[in-house]
C-alpha cells in the first residue's frame, strides 16, 4: 500500500512534538534522559496484525525491522548510513554497487551474515517471490548480486538508478538467514523469520500479540542507533489492538507503554500527558486512484469536476482535528524528495467550476434525486475504500462529508467499504468494479512514481497502476528522472511527472499518511527510522 526538496524541513520525516521522544545518537543509554534501568518488557499497542512477520506490506515492515537488519539505513538528514555494510562504492557508470560487510556478524541461528547471504536475499526478492514490494522497488533496474569474497558483495543494475541506495533502507529489505529459510517450512519462516536483529520472535499468539525477545548477541546495530550493544529491555510485547479508543486508553491504565495511530481526537490530550511523535510518510499519499479506463472518469472533464466539486482540504482538517495534513498532490506526499508544491495547489474547491465542467461534458440533466444524467444514465461513482485498515473511522467520516458535497454538484457517490481480504484478494481489481479508490504507498524516494504510474501492458501488467493511466510521456519523464545522477535535475523531472498526473486529474489528492505515537514518560529512546517510520525498540529503556 518521506525531504530535501521541500523548503520547510520541519515535517520531512519525524517531528517530535513533545520533549524526550527522540534523542541524539550516542553510545550511552542515558542519552534519552533519566536514570536507565536494565531489563523490563515494553508493551506496544499496534493496530493491525500482518499475515507474516516479514513481507511487502508496511505493517510487516514495522515488525520485521525489529528482527531483520538491513544492509544500509537512512539518517535524519536523508543520507544513507552503514548498517550491515560498513562502506560501499559505486562504479563510474552507476550500475555496480560494491558493499563491504561488517566482520563477525551472525544470524541468530549461528550462521554467518556474509556476502553469499546478502546476494541470496536479493535473489529471493527479485526471483522467488519473497517480497513483492522489495521487487517492484528495484525493478526493472536490478540485474544480479554476487559474492566477491566473504565480506564483499556486488549488486549489478541494468542501468543507473541513483534511488537504489535509499530504497534498500526500507524494512522490506531486511536480511534473513538463507540456511534457516531453506531448511524450514513456509509457516515457520512466516512466523519466526531468522535475522541478525536486536530481537528474535519468541512467540506469536495469533489474534493477540507477537512476543519479541532480546538478542543477547546483537552486534550489528545501525549507524543511526542511540546506543551500542544489545537491546536494553528484555522483551517487547507487540499487541494488536484494532480499536483506537481502547488502544489509547491502555496508556493511562498502564496496560501499554507505547501506542501507534493515536486517534486524532485524542492527540491534543496525548501531547500534554505523554511523549508524542508524528511522522509524515513519504511516497504516495492517501489519494484517489481515478479509473481512466472505463466509466464516467474516462472523460478528463468529469475527473476535474470531481476534484473541484468537494472541499477536500476543509474535510480533512475537520475530520482529523487539524492533526493530519491535507495533501493536494495525488502523486507524492509533501515529505518526499522532489515534491512539487505548485502541483499540490491545483483543484481548490470551486463548485461553480465543477458545475461548468459537467455541463460542458454533457451531464446537463438531473433525475428526481437531483443526480446528473447523460443519455439517461445517472452520474454514479463507485468509490471503494479499505475499511478498517487503510481508513480509520475518522477517515471514513471524511469520505462521508465529501460524499455529501459531491451530491450537491450532481455526483451520486456510492461509498463501498471493502475488507482487506476483498481489496487484496482481487474483488475490486477489474476496472468495471470501481470508479475511484483511495490508497497510499510508502517509499522514501520519488521513484515511487514508477511503481504507481508505470504503464500497464499485456506483456508487463502493472497492478499498482489503479488508475489504469497509460501515458507514454509520463513514463519517459519518470524513467529519465530515475536514471539522472544530478539530484536537482532529477527532482525537476519528478516535478514534471507530478504535474502531468495533476493536469490530467489521473489522481486526486486527499491527505498525508501519518504515523503517530504516544509514549509513556518513563520509557526513553523510542525512535522512528527515517525511511518508513517504523518504531525502533532496541535502544529503548525504562527509567526509575
């Protein structure tokens, strides 16, 4: 389903909204403040339970980040820093990346984290279906990986792709033990992946929690870590609490120490009582894919009328109590490098303009329900949304407000809630099943544009292009940006791509995907990694 190019850097990734939530990197646990205590169990209240501990969904990356180390990591300033790799070199033509690995690092099954293991993981992502998001993040640029020697691995690309290093900082690229993966069943790998991270999976109580145990032999912390050494706490109980009211209340009762996705109605209260962290996710924001292949939205004028016809900004600000920012750019969020702020200004609420466009498009009549019609057909829009996993109840309320505003213009918008199983199982994959569907896709680089907007052809279908928008000019511009070595020139090209999408209303912006956390005052050094906003618990400690 995150910026140097942005003029204001305050919201680029992690915004600390109360003191003590994050601290400067250092080797002493006390960097977070207070007198540290060794041991203890962190109880963390999360929202959704993933199908596996690792995989291609952001909810999987959140938890796999605790267990699986990455090759490199992303620092707060957007630069790539060492993790399992101590250094790397890029060939003059930009197609070969040679990584030197840390000495002596072992997976928790006792096998070596060596070059062969790294190369095997890349082959898993690309060729064996181990992780769809890892694969599409580096396609079609990835070519091969090979071990030069035990501590040197070479990654070869088909063509230059400067975003490559940034992309592999994501949790989807966590390194697993090839020995364990090949020796165990799919279920065992799913439930207890073997990595070299700060924690191991002790137990998964399905429907309730995953218990993570400290890895006492941890030696491979990233350069962005807040201390050196194994985790300070003994365990993390990663609990699944879908109800936002219950999840937030668990902080005050002491049932949890950290909660994710604080209901926005409780955010002001949280900032006065707890340490709070708010992260604006980079990548594609929560925006509407607009079906350009079939139905009313094949006409660009109708798409633009839909964009003009509701006060999306006011609905977002009211529905989320001013906590979650409106995002007018449908292609990339304001936390993404190369963000086009001018494109985000398009289609401000203008009902007169919306009515004019629909009149010009021939939707001039209205039926007894005041719905516009053309050739006897009503202007009905099937809007399918992920209920309870993409959209919280607050988000669903925003859609209901928009539905009423679109009604005044003459759109009959049918809100169709879809479960995760329905949406991902293909029930709404055919263009005949929906006219618009809002979703997001996290990525720390503007190359997300290639994943979402690459043309879909018979030979190379692109299931991520949910607008079914095949624009060869757009494709060419994105590919030029993806291979451009000069960041300024690349960002200019990415900006052009965003403008093409916006000018044709192939998508319609709504709001940024946020990660919000509230942390108990006696728990220090909980921080969020830069590329996707996963919480990191290997540096956290309790105070006396």
